């Protein structure tokens, strides 16, 4: 699977998240704990836009009902058996790439 460029570090300051689209699928790209991570942009609760949420303590917070998911693992903080899919990320220079199917 190829890596696709989805943005630059300049667009994603520490402790922020942005929503990117690949085809018609949204992804949440996070800068948390010094790392860039990518998760599905669709909340597993009721489909909220995770990429439009906020970062709190290494988690992305869904803007709809404030469920929190670990940016590294996608785990829901109250029940780690529930998780949003995560995706590989690489950073080259200023550019952020994610690997999605
Ligand atoms: S839709 Fe995300 S917390 Fe409800």
C-alpha cells in the first residue's frame, strides 16, 4: 500500500489534530506526545468527526460526545477493547504521509 501525502508539519502544531480526506474517507492526523499518528476520522460511537476534535493527554477527543481515543493505539479510554483503526505514518522533512488501503 502506498503512503499518501496528507499535509505538512506546519499545519499540525504540537497537541493538535487535523482532518484529512483520502478519497471519500476522513482520517484524523494527530500530533500528540511528540509523535504524528493517524486514526480513522470516524468515531466508533456515533460517527463523529474525530479529525475535528481536540487533543487531551495523548488522546483525540471526539467533538460530539467527548469520547477519548489514544492517538497511538486508537483505544477508547474507558474500554480499551473498543478502538478506532490506526494507520501507519511517516514524516519526511516537513511532509506527513499516511498509509491507508
Ligand atoms: S460520536 Fe464520538 S463520542 Fe459520540
